[in-house]
C-alpha cells in the first residue's frame, strides 16, 4: 500500500508561477486571482474544507461550498443544527482550506466566525435551486438514517412545503462569515522549493511573511 501511495503523482508537469515579490498588499485580491485561475482548470474550485472544533476540543472537517468573498470575510452556508453548526455555536472559530491539485496550490485561512444577518441567510437559502432547498428543509443533517423510506417521506413533505412557500427560509439555514486573521498561499514546485506566503492581520494592516517550505 505504502509503495502505491508513494508512486502516485501529486501535481501536473506544468505548474503556474507564483511571484511572491509582486503579491498584493492584502490576501483578498490574491485569493480572487488564484480562484479565477483555478476555475479555468479544476472542477469545483469553490469547494473548500471547513474545519471546526467540537465541545471536547476535537477537530472536525468537511467540504462545503464557498458562497461569497465580501471585503475581508469568506462566507459558507449550512444548517445551524448540523454538527458543524453546533460546533461553531460553541466555538466560533474555523479554518478554510482550498486545495487545487491541478494547479499545485493550497490556500489556508483561519479566524473567528460570525453569523450573517438573518435576511442574508434567508436570501442565500431562497437563491438555492429547488432540490437544494428541499434537501435543506428536510434538515436532520448527519443524524442516523434508520430507514431510507423515512427520507423519501420527509423529502416529499419538504418538497410540498417549499413549493407552497418559495420565499420562506428555515430559521436554521445560516451563512457563516469567516474573517481570517491569517491567510496562507502555497504553490508547489517540482524542485520541492515550494513557495509560501502568509498574510497576518495585525493592527488593521496585513503583514506578509514568506515561509520556509
Ligand atoms: C463538494 C461538496 C460540497 C458541499 N457543500 C456543502 C455546503 O455548502 N453546505 C453543507 O452543509 N454541506 C455541504 N456538503 C456536505 C458536507 O461535506 C457534509 O457532509 C455535511 O454538511 C455534514 O457535515 P457535518 O456533519 O460536519 O455538519 C458538501 C459536500 C461536498 C463533497
């Protein structure tokens, strides 16, 4: 097994350049640049690993979709009753990790998390396609499903409800806003001299540090 794992390539032969000296003064601009670039090459560039910590201090992580980048906040959305929602209520800090193997790039962000205004969360919900709204209305995310027929029944009930109430969002649907205190950009290099640039938010300015690979 170990040999198989070691034999798999991680990155394509051609990798993009990362000119650290020319990096902008804040991470948002560079993030959007890399996201756009990734969008031309990889599937789901907006899929991101959201890491949280539970009440016992044990980390948890799962992939979600990035909903927006507004100013210095990165937004994701989920149910406040899901395990990650419960974890964020107890411990409102998170990390977001983007990995685009096709570009040899990783971006890591970490910082405090706030809830968007209820009308913003509601608008996020009503903008979802009907099937996604039904799925979110069913709720009970990550609970044990004893019988798949229970899901069919709940989905049918939710479908009827959503059809009759297209502008209503469940109170549990929530946009979470991550305002990073640190953002790190990582660019793979075939000679292993991977390039890393970290932005640290300090007294209202972004401090840039180049990191050892
Ligand atoms: C590509 C992808 C995108 C996903 N997007 C979301 C999302 O935006 N919101 C969400 O609640 N779950 C999303 N999921 C499902 C989560 O990964 C996870 O299974 C679910 O939210 C339950 O997580 P929890 O038990 O840690 O709360 C996505 C999964 C994948 C693979």
